[in-house]
């Protein structure tokens, strides 16, 4: 039964000629599927509708071949060839009673046009922002007329495909319309440049064009970046954004407001809290009578109610929370708040798009697998025979394997050697900005405690002999991994000489209970990061905040280089600078003495030395596989012990992200009892039609 406090979230909201059945609105977000994997995309969006999102939107949809962003896989609505797969998406959304929205876009100088080889277009002569040695040419009046026609035709195609909401897009510093609005990008001297009214002219014209073309049946939404966090150099909520909203207030049927660029709009939980966009978007509702949707990584229904009742938003926008839990609205509606799988704000979902790969999620291992594996985020088929399973290890892989096996109806015994559940999650969530990562552990524990067929034991380190003595037919080992202490990592494939000459730590030491930075030897600390994800930067931050003089060294050209795909890298570099950490890039660790580390230039091998009393190695991890190897050595004893299957899961099989560990645990449960053919892909593929 729904809590009456949340009734306001289930009120219908008129949006022009259509009505959203509640206030839950999945804003446009990429999924790495788009035109390349249309059936997967349709199934993903249809699942959101089934989960109760009243509006489900596409990712951006390119309106014309003069602005395509290969290799990234978004959507396309260039011509009639694109309509069949778009109709499949709208039908999947409509089948569950939701509205389908499409975000039309011309990417302007954000488009290097690797595929079409067309010269990019922009309001002024500018180099493209993709890093390519390509420039966009300044559009003339014919180009502007063409753009208006392309957008109108795309809107008509969207209507034909069955979309209910059609977007005009000026956000994230990716859209040509925002480029026209921006003083940074637009230095024209005609009626489309100069004054704000002139720079907004094209937006106004396209809004009018779109409403005239499809407004009889489709709502027209305007997605607008109200602040670029650039101060006077950019659009800001306290500056021109206010005037833009006032100028266009009643033209669109819906205002979708956010921050720009994408790295500001989709900040990780490490650098922002739930509702972090509110100070920037709060003013919009006071200037328009039209409904307003905004985002802020909202997972709490109380926060959602607050922003509605305060008159800040009419619709609760979500991208990442709808990925972590497509059934978030339905769980609120059914009074199952504790069952919400809350987004942790890690941006693993974002990395999929940046690698042009299908989306994945740390919290929701079924994300992206709805069509190709047939996985449902809430439903797992029950097993035909109720067998016993022993899962060793209570980290992310073990917890998810136990939860999903329990949901299937198996008799599960979960044993953890330590005193706490969560494994690496329990330790890493204590690091700066990662508190929300504890949700990976906490949600699974909450679900496990509801399952009467799951037994859970802490402080239960098991030997191979003990496991064999239990007579349990199926064993899964999720024993985690340990950080290496030999220096082998991404850049070096042999141990570094002399590492034992002085104090040596790994992240395992720093996150351990009772770690005291004050007890380290006097003198400088060197953090050597040859992994490139979050941990190296975090180690430097923790030790610097403890008052140590820290130098961060990496062979990479960037601090925490891989985090650029999660949109975090510039903020991590800035944080280390604020903590007075010295940064040495492009430097490889080659040796160590009691008082220094030896380095070499990553390009020239020119030697350097750096004073060092304590060295922290963040290089790679080794799977904790001794139990696996012991059991394999005793394989002859399995039949007498009744052991039929043994699998190793997550980091114990191959160290990776927490998302990979959760996926491994979930896959184990899904595939339990099935005959898996290693020569056949365990998922469907979307074939390319020829002709």
C-alpha cells in the first residue's frame, strides 16, 4: 500500500496535448545501443515503462548526416530508414501505458563527422570539441534555412514513429542550438549573433517550427542548460539563462532544465549530493506556467515530494536512478521503499557510452541485458529442483549470487571469513566521497534478510576439507582479491627491485581497520598509480588530508586516467591540487632504496629520483584463489563428498570493477543448472540486415 505522503508523485501532469500518468520522467539518456542495437534499446526503454516511468525518452537522435558523432552510438532519425526501429521503441513504451519522448539534435561543432565526412557546421568558425584536427565552418543563411527544414522533417518523422514528446535540444554544450546561444561559440554580426535576443532567435524559430509541425498531437519539450558553471564566460542561472527562460517562457510545452556540459550534469556521488542541481534550476518555475522537469540523482521519495511541493519541479527527472532501478516508481507506488535499488552515483553507466558499448550498472546487473539475455530486473525464473548452494565470500559477487539464488528458490548457505559483510565495498565506502557505494552491500543485505531459504554466517573462514565435508553439491567461491605488493601493473610486467627497502603500503593497508597515517615513518609519501582508476587518487587524498607530504606518480598522462570515461577526471585532479599533492605524470617506477624511489620517463626512459619514506603501490590485484586451487587439487574427492559443481566468481576469478563482480554473481544465479556451451555466445545478437 502506498504511503499517502507520496500521493502527489502519482498525480497526472498535462504536457501540451498529452498527459503523463504520474510525475516520474526518464529524461533522455544514452544507452550505447541506439541505431546499432535497436531491439536492445527498445527492450530497455520498455522495461522503464513497465517499472512505472510515465515518460520514457530516447538518447539524443541525430536529425541529419551533417552532424553525426561516430564512434558513439546514439540514435538517428535521418530518413525513413530509421523509422522501423524507432517504432519498435515507441510500441514497447506504449505497451506499458507510458509516453515516449525523442531528443532531436544537430550536434554542430560537437560532430567531427567521421562517418559522413561532411564538413561540420557551427554558428562561427570553430575547431570541433572532440579533439580531432577538424574545424566547423560558420553557417550562412542557406545553412540556417536547411537546419530548420531538417529539424522540422525529423519532428514529422518522430510523429510518424509514434513519439508523444518531441525535443528541441540546447544542452550539455553538445547541441548546435546551445552553440548559437553561447557567447563563447557565437561571434556572428547578423540577426543570429550579438544580443541575447539574436543569439536565441534560432531556438525560438525551431520551437515554433516544431510546434507547427507536430504540436497537434505531440508535446514539444525544450531541453535547456541553465548553467555551464563557467561564471561570466558561460550561460549561468544568475545571468542570461534567466533571460532566456523569460523570453521563451510559454513557447515549449515542457521545460527540461539541467547543467552543462555533461560532466557537470552527471556528477558522480564523490563530488555531489542528491539534488545538487536545485540551486541552479530553482528559478525556472517562477517564469513559466508550463511544467518543468529536472534531475539531481533523486532516489529518495521524500526529496521528490519536497521539490514538487516547493514548486521547484513538476516532474521528477531521472537518468541514473532509472538505470539502477527501472522499477523505482512502482516500488514507491506499492509501498516497497526498502526495495528500491538506489543509484550509487559511480557513473559506470556513463563509461559504456564513452566506449560506444551497451550500458551497464553497478547496482542493476540486468541493465542492458533485457533483450539479449532476456533478463528482468525484478523477476528470475524459479529453479525446477530446490538444491543446496554454498557461496563462500560475502563481497559484492557473493552477496548478489546469494540474493539471486535465493530469489530463484535455491537453498543457500553464505559464508564470509570476516566480521562484516560487503568485502571490498565495506572498505572502499569509507574513502572520501564513496559513502553511497555502501548501497551495493546494504540493498543486498536487506533483500537477503527477507529470504527464509538463505543462511548467512560471518567469521566463517572455510578450508577445502571443511567444504568437502558439508556434502553440498554446488559451491561458488567469491573470495575477492588482494592488491599486489610487487609493482607489477599496467606498465610493468616484472617485479620492481628494492621495494622492501622502506615502508610499503597498498590500498588494502590504508582501508584496513585501525590504519593510522601518523604511525608512518617521518618523511615524504609517494603514491604510485599504475592502475588508473579511482584508488590512486583516493590514496593520495587520504594521506594528504592526514597531514603527510604526498607526491602522486603515474606512468599515465592524466591523474586517475580511466576516470575520464566516468566524467570524474578533472575534479579528481583539482581535488589533489587543493590537497597540495604534488603530481608527477608520465613517470614509471623502476626501483627503490630506503630513502628514495627511482623513476624513468615513460617516453625517453630518462632516469629521475624522488625522496620517499613511504611508498603506496596502486598497481594491480591478485585473485584470492588458494581455496579454489586446493579444491581443484582434491577433485578426486568430489564424488565421495557429493560436490558436483565449483565456480569462481567476481574478483576471485579476475579482479575488475564492483559492477563486474555484481554481474558475475548475478550471472551465476541466472545460469544455475543450465548447460553452458563455451563455443556459443550466451546472448542473442542483433544481426545486420543486408540490402
